[in-house]
C-alpha cells in the first residue's frame, strides 16, 4: 500500500474509486500511488442514482468544500474551502423542496440530514458536486466523502474511509481534483 506525502504541495489531478470484487458495498480508492479501502453505498456503484436507493453514483465529480467538526479536530490542512459544522447545519434530502441537495440551517425541531452527529462519521465531510448543476429532483443528495464506521459497513451512498486516510487525501485534494467513481 502506498501513501501520500502530506508535505507535497501539488494538488491531486485524479482520484479513482472502484468497487471491490464480489463486495458491492466495499471498494478501493486510488490516487498518486495511494490505494486505500473504502465503504460504498449498500447498493454499490450505480449509473442511474436515485434518492434513497443506497447507491454511490457512477461518474466524474469535483470536490467543493470541506465541512469539519472544529469541536473534535484541529482544522485539517487542505486546498479546499473549509467550513466548520454547527448544530444548525443540515442537508436537504427532500426532492419536493426547492432546497433539495443543498446545505441549510435547521432548528432543533426541523427535519434534514444533520451534519453534526453524535457518531464520528461526519467529523470530516468532503462535499462533491454530484447532482448540483443542474439539480435534478430525486437523482440523489448528500453524497460525500466522509469517515467510515469501524467495521466499514455500507453507507447510504457516500464514500467512507478511515480518518488517517481521509486526512492524507485532504492535504492534496483541491477544487481541480477530479473524483472518478466506477
């Protein structure tokens, strides 16, 4: 297994994510000599992603920004714009809403996928441009790169990895990095 030199200053050109043989909810991420295990959506990698199908979307995407839990981790080194996660931060997963697949602020009694979670899965979130331009209602929302469960259990459609590997990637991911899934 290779590694990325965190001191390297060049932005990664391409990150590739592929499904692992015989395990649709597990995969491999490769970038600049690094090969790391990742958890994928319970539906595997899907070309025709739909809201709630548990699939990780096939395609080529760009990272938009890093969301991070400032109360749990020091600010990671990255070339991406960074935004701390607050208690009000959520993500709209309702295809009927005009805010579909966008971040929003929610009060304690309002619905939405909360970005501030009790577990550590969303301590670091890389937002990608899946279903953003144009946003198509029902084609999937809240697809991120984030931290994996201890057992690398399936995600709802995201790509999840160990914290040490996500921090290594963050040091080299920038707005021009291409994330190729499939």
